[in-house]
């Protein structure tokens, strides 16, 4: 593993989703803090866009009170533009009661949410979101907003794990079963690396899928035996899959896994397509353990045959 370098500042897109006010009481102490929440995505490979319209965000204080921040206008975000550390601000520097929060909910406008497939051009497919407009997409946990300070969270919306074939379900052409995680921006780092795709693809044993350059699989913990993604499987699954891209056409394909909490991870690469709802027997290359430190970027060893 190569030495770590300082994490580059996270770039944010222009705020299409600006909070226009909230409702709810203050914390029991009367203290407040400044809160910012952004949205990012762990990349998908078989969809070309995932447009989700967010109506509001709700925060549940440990005291039992709900805060709701409405949007000035329904904001539609293509989640697939939010990759490699890019975020979309939901709201920025909003004054909220300080203390502990137990839940975050994202309220979705299902009528204005849709997806497109890589193989189908611009054809739009409807996206069913059960209870999306009522109870919303839920993130439970313990989220702390410090008094008299600024706290920045990012919600990681994992599209590849979240969108499934409805198998005839009438709610939409695709169904959203949200896989979300929320991280404190002060507690995360990222991993970058390169894959020698050309050499791997020329290997007979690789059996790379046509028109697919592969993905790096990221698992929590050291020494994990890499396996495919199956959202219906109990137990071990990759934390995220990151597609590789030859950005500078030098034959080495780059990848970035962002918003990883400090700790140890296992990364591995496959050039074979992976159906997210079945068990697939795929070949992995370059399996290695990588240490992530908050506020830093770790460069993984180049993956080759």
C-alpha cells in the first residue's frame, strides 16, 4: 500500500435544493448549531441516469421533536452525477437545535422521479418509491449536531444496491429499495487507485464482459474474501462497487471510493458484470487491504493480472 496524501476538498454542485425554512422546537438546552447536509452516490453501472425529486428533509431530535425543511421548488437530482466525492447540497449552514438526532428522512416526489438505461438511450422508466411521499426514505442512527459549531453530513445513496427489477409490480418500471448511509464529513477519507484493464482483458482466464471495463469492490474490514453483490443475500456484501474509467487514455483505468469512515477495507477488481439480485461466480484481481484515515486519500496498489 502506498503512503497517504491529504484529501482534496470535496466539490459541491450548485445548490438546486435550497432549504426555505423549518418547523419544530429547540433542544432542551436552548443551544443551536449550524448543520449542512449533502447527497452523494456510490456508482451504478447498468443505468445511465437516476433522477429523484426531493420535496423535503425531516430531522428527528432525540427529545422526540421533528424538524422539517421544505424546498423552495421541487428539486430533481441525477444521482449518477454524484460520484467520486461529488456532492449535491440539500441545505447549507441551517441553524438547528444542537444535540443528538435519531433519524433523517428524505421525502420524495415519485411523480417526478425516473431512470434511464444505458442500452435504451433517453427512454424514461418510472421509479416506484414505496411510502416515498409519506414517510420518506429513512436513515436511523445517532447523529450529533455540536452547539455553536458547524456540522457537515453527507448521505451516501447507493444506487446499484437500491434499484431493483419489480417483477411486474405496478408501482413502477423499477423499484427503489433505498440503501443509504450517513457520514460526518470530518470522519471520512477516500481510496484512489488504478487498474491495468488492458492486460487483464487480454488474459483468457479473465473472460471480461463485453462493453464493460469492470468495477472495484470495496468491503469493510481486512482480509475479506471478495464476492459478488446480491442485495437479497444475508451476510457479507460489498459496501460499494466503483466503476473504473480510463480518463486520460493511458491504458490504466482510474477509480475512487469516497466518503469512507476511518478504518480498514478490502478492495478487489472484477471485469465481469454482476447482477445485483443473484449470486454470480465472478473472477477477482488485485485483492488488497487498505487503511483509510479521516481527511486523507489513500492510494491503493495498481491492480494487474
